[in-house]
C-alpha cells in the first residue's frame, strides 16, 4: 500500500465513500479503532466506548500508546465532550489512566462538588502533578522577569561601585566613546539601589471563575503562588462569580487554592472590582490584573465607572481576556472597547508571555505598546 493511500485511509475512516479501497492492519488498524470509537458517526455517541470504566481506561491507555502527547490531550478533551466522560472521571481507576493536563484540571474543578470521597485523593494527585509541572516551567522565568523589573524600577544614578549596572552604564554613555583610547568614558553611572523596600509593589490578581475561564484559573493560580514567593511583592488573588472570595491565604499552595475555586455560576465584575479597590493601599504602586471575558452579569455602568476610578487613582490596570494557550477567546467586545477608551488594555495572553507582561507593568511601561511589540492584538476603543 502506498504511503499516500494509507494516510488517506486513516483520515477518511474506511467508510464506503472513502474511495481508497484500502484496508489497514497491525498498529494502523488499532490506531484506527481508537479513532473510530471517538469520532464515528453513530447517533448515540456514547456507544463508541460504552459506559464501562475499565473499557474507557483501556481506550485511554491505547491512545497514549498510539499518539503523541499533544494529540492525546485533544482526544481526551473531545471524549469528554462527545462521549460524556465527565461523570466517569469521578472513578479513581479512570482518573489514574488519564494523561493529566490543564484542561483535565479545569474539568475536575468544575466537578469538584460532585467528586465522591473515594476519588478525592486521586483527583488531588492529578491536579498536583499538573501544578508541579507548570511551576517547574513557569516559576523561574517569572521570578527572573519580576525581580529584574523591581531592581530596574529602583535604579539609581549615584550607585556604589558594587551596584553599578555596567551594561546600562555603557549603553547610556556610548556617545562618549574615545577612539584613541578605545574605551567609553562614562559621564553618568547607572546602578541598582542597594535595598529594595519591603513592599515595592502590590499585585492583585482578580480572577473570573465562570466556567469558560477554567484554563485561565489554573494558570493564574500557579502564577499567583510564584508571585507570592517574591518578597518585594505583596500578592493577592481574588476569585469571583456572583460572590467574591479572597483566596490570598491559599497562595502558598496552588492546589489548595484551586480546590477553593468554584467554577461556573454567574459573573459580577463590579462587585469584584469594588472589593479589590477596598484592598489597595498605594494605588500608584499597585498592578491590578483582571482576568475575565468581561461578560458582566452585574451593574455594567457602575463597573465601568469603578474601573475608570481605579485608573484615575493611578492603579496600573490590565485586563486579560484569557490566560491560556487556547487561542482567541470569546469576550464582550463592547466592554473591552470601553476599557480601551479609558486606558485599560484588554487582550489574551499566553502563559509564556505573562512573566514579561508583569515585568512591563511593574515598570509602568505602556502595556498596549508592549502588546503590540509582542504581536498581541489589543481591543481598540469603539471609535477606531
């Protein structure tokens, strides 16, 4: 069989209309069977795998053997949607067969109240593995970017010798290069202050916990824990739906924090901003990151007025429509445009960009310009 026909047979699924006249054998046949169980055209899509946990567990094991990790994650997600596997995830033996990822954690959190006692330890272990993996990947870049920003914000032009930032000093004095001596004669030294204040910045993560924000909730919780570990920051995390919950005390353990989140429910951004406003001590030294799709279920006019007041007080407000790798999110374009008109940039941010975003915000850089430099589309005011 030619490689081209084999590939077309795998794509088309072997029905009468596929036109290849080709059959599969060996590993290809087994791989095709796993795809058929999920993507066939049965009216009753649950029929592909049935409702048996052992059968589903075998299927989950098969796809991990036949497909790369990125494809496995997509198939697991599709199985939850197409075959109604969310209920089966409450079985500990099935949870042990699933490849943990951010989307699975989001699903478990949405089922948190329904997880039976026999499955709670397994569910917590799954969430712990994903959180630990994310921390290993994201913690060091975040600490490095934020600590560097704090030091740069504390830069002085009368540094002690040990505190001179030579790279910045040379850049600032290139015009004083002496060709005869082949050296730069600095007229102005640039350095770091020897001590940072105990609390240089206050970071407030205001987190929409509606169901559509599941992946963003996971990433924000991990980033919140990392930011809370930086001494020169005072980090708070506020989660909201129609009620507001201050989860700051759980920041030392993002797993506990995640199990304190209740995904689903409505959205009252106005109430959340009101609470954040009451917790801000030094507006000009505060970065407020609102992570929300902006579908306001509360008083929208009052919410916009409150956001405008925060900006007027000097708070650096940034709106992330999503904090995930899931592509362009759905969001309320009218509210995003209103935010843009008052100087609050609204855009989706991937986790790998978040450390640099926080660095820019801490240094009071123009965030819309930062986003444009990083090829990130930003919501525009309505008249543009």
